[in-house]
C-alpha cells in the first residue's frame, strides 16, 4: 500500500511559516518513503474561505517547491460527507440537539460557576420523540453531535510517543451544524478514509481532536492512520511567534527577498537536534529527514537564523540557479559571482547592479589623491589582475598603503565603504565609469 500524506490548510488566509513547516514535513516524509502527498483544501467554511486564498496557498507551496500529487477540495465532497452522516446516524452515533447558542452558553457558564468542567450534559439524548417534534414545529433545526464512547483513547504518536486522551472529559462534538453543513471533524476523517491517508501529521493543537477522530474512524469501520503531532513554533525567546519574529506570511518573506530553500532548510530541521544546514535543493533536505528526530518540545523560530541561512544559500548559489531569481536585465555570471557573497537576500543584488551598471555618487575625500591614482590605472582592457597591478603602482608611486590606499578607491568607485572584492568590481564597472568616478563625477 502506498503511504499517503496530506497537508490540509483552510483557505481563510495565506500560509505562514507554521503552516509551511507542516506542509514541508508531510512532503518530506512522503518523499522519503516513496509515498504520495495530497493537498487538501479545507474550504467548508463558506464565509471565510476564498478562491484568492486557495490559489495563494497553491502559489506559495509551488514557490517552496512542494509539489502535490493530488489536489482535493472539501467543497466538492458534500455527497461523501452526507453518506458518512447517514451511516453514523444509522449506527446510533449521532444525535440531534436543539439548543441555541445562547442556551449552550448559559449552561456552560452555570457549570463554570459551580466549578464543574464545561462539558455538554447530553440532555438532548433524553429528548422524547414528542419533544423533538415540538422543536421542529417551532422551526428549530437540529445540530448533530457525535456520541463519544467515554473511554481512554490511545495511540503511538510518531512525535509524542504514547498518547492517552480520556474522552470522558470531552463534550460530544458537533459534527453537523443546524444549517446542515459539516464542521471540520467529519469531513477531515471522511477524507482521510476516502483518500487512503496512511499518515496524519499536524500541529499539537489537534491532539484532543485526534482522540475523537479515532472514534469516528472506528465508527465508520475504517482503519486508523498513523499520527504525529508537532509542537507549535515559538518565537526565539520561547513566547508565541509575533508578527515581527516571523509569523508573517510566506509571501511577505518572498517579497522581502528570501529564497525558498532558506525556509525549507530551516523548517525541515527546526525542533530536531540535527544541525540546520543551508541546502540549495530540496533533494538534499530529504536525505536526513526522519520524523522520529522531532522533539515534542516547542521549536523556536528565529528570524535571524533564517536570514543567516538565506545569506549562506546565496553565497554558494550557482549562476544557473540565481539568474532566474534576479529580476534585473543584463546581469552576467561574472556579476553574480562577484556580488553573491555580499548579499543576505536576493533583492540586495539590485544595489550592486546599480553600482556596476547604473549611476552613483562617488565618496570623495581627497580629490588630488584620486586624480593621481586615475593616471596610474593600467592601460588596455581591465581584467581581474588590473586591481592588483593598479594598487601596487599607486602604492609605489604615492607611498600610500593599507586602508588609506584601498578605502578611498573603493569609496570613489562604488560610493560605498564596504562591498564585494574590488578586483571583480573594477572589471564590472569598466574603465569609463571608473575614470569618471575617480574624477568625482556622478556616473
Ligand atoms: N484545516 C485544518 C487546520 O488547518 C486541518 C487540520 C488537519 O490537518 O486535520 O487546522
């Protein structure tokens, strides 16, 4: 049997790093075992789900390089949910309830004030047929609750080890709303069954849902998939991820110039004791992936680490890979190789492109020195040896060395005090621009 994994976002927003981590881990596991990866759009919430977000999620996964083998939408599957509903009803596992939201809230508050757990009291189970008919005559439509077995449900979790959840302390969950629409639980289980999902990997916020899902799987006569619940991502100081610390959407990271492989490299290992290595390709991340390496302790996401990884990936990125990412006309391999070591995000290449190809304001402190240096610029075509020859000549002729020699030349030629190796920059800037800048001109 093919192992099957799924990533099941709700298209009610764009993906953020926490979602991306779940998508990636499901994808990696699928690749590792030669299984399949299903993208399931949980779009049953008609008010909050939009086509824009559904497409946005696909674009973002595409950008990360996480191809899916199959795309499913819950909005296409109402007939299957209806069939499961009938089956559970016939099995006596669903019962109609007529309480309004306010009535339920009132009960809840009363239980809390008596220091009782706010668990649904199952009073709808005791309704007689006449009472139900009377509610229906009033125009009330029932919502349907799943009758939980009040037992301890346990499973061997791929991340958390043995997990036990006592369902006796849980409310019977509502599976179908009074307008007939199913809530998350039923579609999720029905899809996992119908699509042959063998592994469910999701956030630890779903641990108690899993206990009740296991009961629904059983009630529908299905096998139980393997489960893994990953701890949620935390900020670098162990608190919840704030917007500034990286709970931002993937598209914000993309727009800020991050390379998808920096995100993949980090998220694939975060929360394990394995080293995070800068990887240029997903295939290199699959190799060391092992779900059992993930710890149940919260994983800390540090944007500074992401930035650092991104820089490391760019510093080694070959021209073949970089050229499609540079949104600049006319760039060359020589340009890329010269500047890649000096950028943290791809967008910063623009600044260096401006230096070699556009116009800049030279920084000039001693024009007389620059004028004399200009006269010593080697004749003929400039190449990577020219800088050495030139600065040696300047040093010997003018008796200036070290920083006092290199800094004024760099500042005049690039308008900056730091940057890529000048032997490469001089070639890229070219003689005409170099001479104009040495003369202090905007060029
Ligand atoms: N749409 C659900 C969520 O985003 C899916 C959870 C699951 O993986 O079952 O939380």
